[in-house]
């Protein structure tokens, strides 16, 4: 009985997440990008895995719609890489939120990710995660404040 009770909220979250992503399809299409039903299911499964791997819990559909709106106009994404890029960005987002000890709002972190992804990283989620996000997390844990920084070149 306990297992059935625990599955119900997860199933409801999954249904909500799928619907949120379906609502993003028209925005993607404006930029020549697409999300099929199988892509949507894959993104939701990746979300569940990323949450589990990072020990995070969400009470809404997830961060993916915000990532879609923020990255859909990037010159570095193509229809062929869109779903994979979104999964990598989602995983990086959840990882950084935990590693930075929640010191940044979702919007602040996404803005930073977009700036680096479209700048120094030149569309590489791997570069974004392995360099600038790692540095951002390290600075956050050390109490770094961007207003106090003399040089933030290693972030951007």
C-alpha cells in the first residue's frame, strides 16, 4: 500500500511535466526546433533521473520549460541536437543548484548558463558544465559575490 501511495504523486508529476513540455512545442517550432512525443517522454525520464541522481525534489513540472524558453534562440542549437542539449542542460542545472547550495535563483542560474553557452562555451554543454559552472559553484560555496570580484573572467 505504501508503494502505491508513493507512486501516485510521482505519476501526477510526470503527467504535469509531459503537459508542460507539450505546451512548449509551438515555441520550439518558431526557431525551427521540434519536440516529438518520444522526445518529451525522454526529457521527462531524464528529469526524473537527474532529480534522483542529485537528490533533489520538485513539486512542480520542472525546470525544462524555462530552459526551453531560454535556449531555443541560441545560435548553437539545431533540431538534430536539441533534445540531447536540453537533457545535458537540465542535468547541469540540477547539479549546479545543489553544488552552489541554492545560492542562486533558477532565473539567475539560467541567465548565467545562457550567457556562457552562447559565449565562451560556443554551444558546448560539456564545456559549460566542466568549467564555468564548476567555477560558479566553487565561488558560491566560498561566499563569492560578483560585486566584490575584481575579475570574473574564468566564469564567462
